[in-house]
């Protein structure tokens, strides 16, 4: 185990999008037990600082690996195709049309049933996009296409968050 290992190496996992969440969780617990600063209390402040660095590194890797979208973005970066969501918002026309339709439907939704139906539609699109991203990364080894798919997933995730906010506002 080295601080320079990528998250997959650190966790002893294959560098693939397809992962077993329970295996990630279990490995995180093992790693946390190994590097927890309390284990090094008798070794002094310097050893505890190093352990704290390790604990932060393990937690950082865990946050990336447990989230399918973050894991996909990380894989794209590892494979030389960073997502660059902040400066590359190019999307296929059909996806942009879908986004516009969803936004209009969100503006028109005035009750829980309409919002829930819209979220269900977006959740299905999200699941399909995640499956497609996994195929692009694991089967086709096409990181640039996967990076574009990750950008689309970011839009979908943001839209679903907007729906959640509207649902919460109805409850208030």
C-alpha cells in the first residue's frame, strides 16, 4: 500500500466500473482498521499524523469508488479522458432535447404525483446511462465516449436533485 496507488490499487479492486458495493464497503472497513490513528497512539505524534494522512486517503478513495458516477469519472481520468465537466458541456442534440422537455415538465409539475413520475422517468434514464457507461468502460474500453456519458449523467443527477428540492418544498 502506497499513497501514490490509485483508488483501485489501494482497495485491491480491478480497475473496472462494475464493482460490488459490499466488497468496497468491506475493504474500506479493513483499511480503516489498519490505518486508524488510534492504533498508533503509543508510537507518538508523528506516527499518528502519518496514520491520519492514510485515513484521509482511504476515505477519499472510498467516496470515489462507492459512487458509480464518481467511479466512472475517475476511471475516465485514469484512462486519459478526463470528464472536464466545467469546460466541456457538449451533448448530443437528442439529450439536450430530453433535458429541455424534463425542465419544462418540472416547471409545470405542481403536485407530488407529477414530480414523482418525472423522477421515475429520470431514474430510468440514469440507470440506462450508467449501464451504457459501464459497457463503454469495461467492454469497449472507450474512455472518451464514457467521459461524454458521465457528463450526461451529471446533468441527470442535477435534474433529479432539483426534483428532490421541489418535493421537499411541497412538504414544507
